[in-house]
C-alpha cells in the first residue's frame, strides 16, 4: 500500500498521464489485496485494516482531484 501511495504522490505532483495511470493501477491492486486480506482475516489486527482503508481513500481522492 505504501508503494501505491508513493506512486500517487509522485503522479499528482508531476501530472504526467502515464504516471497517473500507473498510480491508478497500483492503487487498484492495493485495494484488491486489502479486500482479499480482509476476507481471509489473515491474523492482522483491525487497526491495520482501518489504517490501510484510510490511506487508500486518501490516495484515491488525491488521484480523482488530479484527474479533474
């Protein structure tokens, strides 16, 4: 997730279309991985899931703002 968040930050600073697309893909992958982890309850505590969901929501909002 942190890698995706970093990519979003770089892409929104540069506003490069390719970087924005790559960041969107990385964020979507992170969302999928989090959903799988939550579905399987891999022994990770609830605080980790909440923090991850917040990071994803912030990065998602940042990307949407950059694309407008």
